[in-house]
C-alpha cells in the first residue's frame, strides 16, 4: 500500500497539472474527505468494514479468563501500616484546603472520608496521588515518601484511584480503558510489538483476559466493546473502578464512588 498509494497519487497529481486552478481545491477536498470519513486510513476502513472492527477481534480464550483471579485477596498482610500521612497542609492561594491532616491506613481495612462539599476530600486524594504536592507535611506509603513523586510513579508504587468527575478515554472501548490500567504488565519493547513476537502475543492475550475478568467483576462484561463515552454515567464510574483495579493496587482510592449510582434494585 505505501508503494502503490503514492504512485497513484503522483500520477493523479501529474494529471491534475492540466487544471492548475483546481489543483489545491481538489487536494484540499481530498484531505477533508480523509479526515472526516477515513480517519483510520484506507486500510483501516477496509479492515473495520470486513473484520467488524479490530476491537471485535478480541478472541480471548475463555479458559484464560477462568484462570484469572479478578481481585486478589485483600486480607493478605492484614494489619501492617500501608499509608501514613502526617500533618498534611495544602495551601491553595489564601485558603488552607487541608490543614494538618493525619491519616493512617492499615492493609486490609476500609476507610471512609466524610465531610461536606468543599471540605477537602478530593484535595486529600489529589495530594495522596501526586496531582497536588502538599505545601507541608509527610506522606509515606509502605515506608517510602510520596511527596514530590509524579502521579505515574505513585501509581506504580501501588496506589490507584478513581475521580469525582469521571476521567475515561471516551473514544476507547471499555476493554481498552481497562487495558490502559494493565499497561504496567507489558514488558515487550517496541521491536517485539512491531514483530508481533509470541511473547507479545502472550502478554496481549493475558492482559485481555484479565481486563475481561475485571469487567466481569464490576458487571460490565457485556459492554466490553462499547466506547466508554457511550456508557451510561453509572457504568462509566464502574469502568473507572475496573481500570483502577487493573493496576493491582495496594491501596484503592475512590472519590465519591456512589455519586450518580442508584442502589441495587432501583434500576
Ligand atoms: P470536597 O472534595 O471535600 O468536596 P475539595 O477537596 O474539592 O472538597 O475542595 C476543598 C477546598 O479546596 C474547596 O474550597 C476548593 O475550592 C479548594 N480547592 C481545591 N483545589 C483547589 C485549587 N487547585 N485551587 C484553589 N482552591 C482549591
Ligand atoms: Mg470532592
């Protein structure tokens, strides 16, 4: 295609030399046509047409899904201190959004952070996940300081989160969103991916199986190939939880996880 395409284009362009006034207009129209109607290119268009979208080509082996334990047992190592935040101060301009907050979380426990709107719950999550760097105070996770680490590095140490305002990749499918959370499980380099080595295929299959298991865990297995932006709000929130769990976190932070979700039985 890369050889034939440019050759045809060159011939076409040569032929257009006969109508110099229209040349730019015609090329402009071609570009607009491609941008609007063939965003994946000609090959992508044909592939999507005949292979009912590359996304359906998931072909996940069912037995692999069975093998995967969606969410590992949280009770392991019960009781040890996982997170210790001490005297955290977060100054936003003239406002102390957090003022000398202490928070200790032990492994295997569940905590609720309760307070009215604007009391600093989301700010605390943003401090714990590196979105904000606290003005003062210490945040330690498994004995290691998190202050000043980038959000991605904090995620890599084992803290996953969801957001009060859903932050999904809208144009990617539910499954692909969870796969993003599984990014850390891939070790194949660019060359391996380009050459589609057996190692890469194995990792890809494993990750897809695990992503499906996570979707099943939050009850979204039937919507794996749905674009995230098309999911109802409540399901988007569940998808965020699945993506967070994909990180295999030691600590899971849920910012207002129940907002917008009806109780079971209310539809
Ligand atoms: P909650 O999640 O408990 O409703 P927030 O953490 O969102 O509360 O907000 C706590 C306070 O901090 C609010 O008064 C908010 O306006 C303020 N705040 C949070 N982030 C910022 C920021 N980046 N700049 C200025 N003020 C902020
Ligand atoms: Mg909030």
